[in-house]
């Protein structure tokens, strides 16, 4: 997969109404929660992550 494939996929998907897609990893492997927890860990942050709906 290269940038041209990603661009074509993105435009085609947007034309069909869009939706969430993960183009770099198997679904569920990397989550926003994991990303934010890693950010806290590597920065030594003492924040508390709270999800809001």
C-alpha cells in the first residue's frame, strides 16, 4: 500500500459517506486509549484520562 492507494481509498470512502477506517494496523491493535496512555507514560504525566460522551 502506498500513498496513492491511501488517497484513492480516502476519496472513494468520503464519496460513499465516510466512516472510521484504520489503514495502518489490524483493527483493535492500536486504540486512542493506548495512544493517550503512552503519551502520559513517556512524558511522566500525572494526568487522569477521563472519557466524555
